[in-house]
């Protein structure tokens, strides 16, 4: 499961030290190295996006990745969605 985050975090520093921009194609993952590019596929729509890991999270049980608002919009996601991840 994937979720998205953004409005309350826009402009804050991420765990990697860069400023979070909700309009960038970025994501948070618990353990993948910062800078890793990941293809995220929405299993309901088949739409995909390539994101760059720049933060840590998600911290909710059952979720594997937190997408920026722009990343979530790119795959037609609202709330939480089942996704497939492929590290590139």
C-alpha cells in the first residue's frame, strides 16, 4: 500500500537534508538509500511514475511508500492505493 503526503510538509527538510517540495516526483521509504529511483505502478489503473527516494517513512502499518502530491497525482492516486514497486 502507498499513501501520499505533502501540504503540511512542503518546505520542511527531509531526512536526506533537502527541502520537501510537494510538486517534485519524490517519495519516502523506510530503508531504500536516498537517491534511489523507484518505478511505482498503481495496480488499479496501471499508471506508473518514477520517483526519487529523499525521505524516510511511511510510519503507518501496512504502507511501504509515501509519495509526494505530484507523484500520487501522476498515477491517479487518492488516499491509499495498492502499488507495485520496482527499484531502478
